[in-house]
C-alpha cells in the first residue's frame, strides 16, 4: 500500500508474471513450440562469432594469406565449390560486393516418430536458397562469413503442400547452412592454405628474371677457404637454408654421418668414417685423408654468405692444416651434380 501523495517507485517488467490465459487458449502437446535455437559450431581453431543487427558473422584466420584481394578470390571460389558440392548452382555472383546467391539446395531428412504416440517416421524434404556474404579484413588474414535465408520450402512425406516457415525457422535454417559451410571449409582448410602458398610462389616466380630463376633452382653452393689470424674456416656463397640443405646432401657422401643438429647454435654433430673406395672414385675423393672420429660443424649466416667452422667433438677448433686438407674435396661435392644413392649404399 502506497500512501496518497507519494510517488510510486519505478518498476521493472522483467520479472512480471503474465496473466494466465483462458483454458480454451492453453496450448498442449504438439501445439507447444519447443524448437531450440541452433548455434554456430566453431570447427575452425581461432574463430569467433559476431552477433550483428544483420545476422551472425563467423570470423576465422587464414594464416597463409598476404592480401585481401588474394583471400577474397580464394574464398569466393571456395563458396562456389561448396555450392557445387551440394549439387546446386549459383544464381548470382557479385565479386565486387563479395556476394553469392545459390539456386535451390535440396535435402531429405527422416524424422523419427514417437513410440509414445505410436506415430511413424516422417520424411521431410527441404528446398532452400541462401545468400553467402564474404567480408575480409584489410590485412587479408581474417575472413568473415554470413549466410542469409532467401527462400525455402519444406514438404512432409512427399506431399505437395509446403509447410509455412516463420522467422524463427528462417533464422534456424540460415545458421544450419552456415554450419555446413564452416564444416566444408574446415575440411579443406589445409588445402586452402597450400593453395594460397602456391599462388604466392607462382606470382613470385612470374616476377623473376631468367637469371634469377636459374639461380633459384641451382642447388649447388660455392665454397671458399678463409684463413684469418691463424684460424681457418669455410665461407659458402649462399644463405643458411640453401647451405644446410646442401651439407645434409653431401656430407654423407664424404663419409660424415650426421648424428645430431642443434638449430639454435647451428651445430652439426658428425661422425667420420672413410667411405667405400668406389664412392670416393666416383667423386674424385680417392686421395682424401681425414681422421676417423667425431666432429662438430658450426654453421652461421649473415644473409647471403654462410660461415662453416670445423671443430672436434669437444668444441676445439681444428688446425688450419686440417681444415685446408678437407677443403678441396668438400668444395667439389658442394658444387657438382650428385647421385645420392651412393650415400645410401654405405
């Protein structure tokens, strides 16, 4: 009871209990709407969902992408492939707006009957059309997908009369379709990443001159002997990656077995055992003399030049005479064409 002349306090309607309906308006059984909303299933790692006024947007990252144009082209093709995978076709495609509209997508679903009411199973045929909207961030590594319902028809047990769809049904169908598209992209994500990397490599090669291409595909490495203040080491005229790739190929041919590699320090741990004479003759190494023991080759690079320092298994740098003795043979292997089957036959 509020006394007269007192302004009543504001009341929230959030917890107001609605007035009971008349008995004849009470809904029971199948008349009760018990449909649960459908949620987006984030099958792609690192994804997120944005709820906007225009609908749900599913955001995910494409790590290999470098430009928005590249990502847009790849994802538009992926959506087109998905529609073809669903045995349908494209009704409209606008690459400028990044929108694709599908023709009819047809699905048949069997809904089990209730054993309680002894009802039989029902076959539901669905025919739907959707719009697929793509949004790509300016940096190109994040893409967003939104699916909107255009039209749909649902038939029960092959009947000719379509079931009416309300707004809740349409929203549900749009989310179900978005989940299907997400699943398709998730299954193909690794393939998409490889496709983007391949496209970027093709573009890089197309911009190269013939001389640059020849140098790129040349796996040989020039090795130079350096004497500096009483210490000797090798310099490879190549970057770290190319030098290491070549060393892993030629060292077994020369008799060195790689037992370990520590990337942080660039240390190759090796055991030397003189190869068979036939292998030595094949590569002009017959006169090579090197002590059979364990060694460490330390490899470091400052860009296009890589330094190789030789030491024993305790890390003591080899004498210049030892480094010089191995140099001509290792230099030959680093530069010449190789038959790697020799190293496997030892």
